């Protein structure tokens, strides 16, 4: 009986490793593009929100970047995409906060 349990455990671990290998080998074009876009928009919001003269555009980029990064996080398939999404989320939030501190959506 213990031999059967050990065999089931090794089969389960083997299937998990095979699934992870397939996930690494597959291409995730849409998910990669969303993660990179979320990162770029987040960093843009951070830079524009930090500069007082561009607070409006920083606020817009932050408001667009945060939901984009959240959606991209839900659709992500790899750890690299998740890292980019989290960095994009934090940068969007902080950029929007800086932009709101410098005047927000006022022109």
C-alpha cells in the first residue's frame, strides 16, 4: 500500500513538471504585450506624475495604467509577466498619487 501512495505522488509531481515545461515552451504573445504595456504606462505615470508641469498627463496615465496592470495580472501565465505587472501597478499608483498631489486633473 505505501508503494502505491509513493507512486501516485511521483506521478502527480511528474505531471506538474510536464505542465510547467509546456507553459515555458508556449508563446504568450498577448500576455507578454499586456505586461510590457502595463509596465511602460506605469513608469510613464511615475515620471509624469513626479514632474509638476505634467501632472494632468501623469494622472491620466495612472488611472489607465492601474486597471490595465490589474487585468494583465489576472491573465498572466508566467512569473516574468507577473513581476512586470506588479511593478507596473505600483508605478501607476505612485505616479497617480504624485500627479494628484501636484494638481491632478486640473489643467
